[in-house]
C-alpha cells in the first residue's frame, strides 16, 4: 500500500526585497526541518523506496535538502525526486495529480499552505490527526496518508489519513 506524505516547508525568513518564491528558511526553520526529518523517518519503513516532489520555492528546496540529508545519515535513500514549479502554492487537485507520478512505496510532496492543509483535511481517516490539523497545519509539519491498492492511481475518497506530526 503506497504512503503519501504531505510535508509543509519549515519556517521561512522575510528578507526585505525578496520575492515570496525566493524566501529562504529562517534559523528556526533550519532547526525545525532537522527535527521534522527525524520524525518523518518514524513513518517510513526501513527498506521502503522513497520519492519526493518538491516545490521550486527556496524554502521548500532548503527544507527538503535538510530532510534528505537526515535520511541519508540514517542509511536511507531517496529513489526518485524532482522539483516541480506547479507545486508552488498548488491547489489540492494539482497536489493529487503530482502524487500520481510516484513510482515508489512512499511519496513525499514538499509544499505550501493552504493547498497541503486543504488536501489533508479533505481525506477521511484518523479523527485525532484530523482534529490536530484542523487547529493548525504549521510549518515543518506533515500528514501521513495511506493509499489503497498497489499503485498511485487513487481518488481522495479512497485515501486514509493515518497521522499528523509537527516539529514541536
């Protein structure tokens, strides 16, 4: 059963004169990205093939670099990854469409709110996780979603929310 992880980028900085797309992580964001990388590993079985689709925004790319480094330090590998400009501030439908491109056991979408939060809240599943997300889907947080069947051809109604984790 494939697993989809919706990972919101870590906290960004707001340097003067820098466009939203180009904003880097703040110092807190760097720390939180490392924390969330450690927690993310708990939801990915050892030996699972992992793929990632990352928004082209600077803060998402930096978040993924930190998370990926944590994976590699823990002896895990990422088998498939790509940057996708369509994920920058994507709507839920575009996020689902991007997830259909995974050919791995686990697919990680690294993106932004409100799209990630709206998608996660639309998926039925674990009541406690849904309640936590409904309060807030903060930066450096992720939702874990199980996809039925053996491939990535699914609809939202078939998916199931299993967990929601923050860096706190």
